[in-house]
C-alpha cells in the first residue's frame, strides 16, 4: 500500500534527520564561539543548545508518530477483511 510506504520512509528517516539538524545547529554554534574570541556565558549559549535539543526531540517525535500510525494502519488493514 502506498500510504504504508510513506509512513515507513518517514519513520526510518525522521530520527537521523532530526539528529543531523541538531548536529548542524551545534556545529554552527561551535563555529560562532570559535570566531567570537571570548568564551560566552551559559545564558548566551542556552538558546542554541535548546534549539539543538528541540531538533533531536522533533526527530524522535516524528519517528514515533509515524511508527505508531503505520502499526495502527497495518492492524486496521488486517481486520478489514473480517468485518
């Protein structure tokens, strides 16, 4: 089924894409800190770290929802012939 393939693709790709976005955010922050010359305080760094964690969390959430919907869709398809 076409929808199941999309859900499987989303479930498999969401987690690595979320962590890739988090790694990119952390890398950009590290480059910015390196170019700054002085060590910034934690309140300055906190928004960038929060953004990176949010990207990872969104990847986990998306993968989890896609997996759940895929499982429910498969079970619904199995039960459709019995009604």
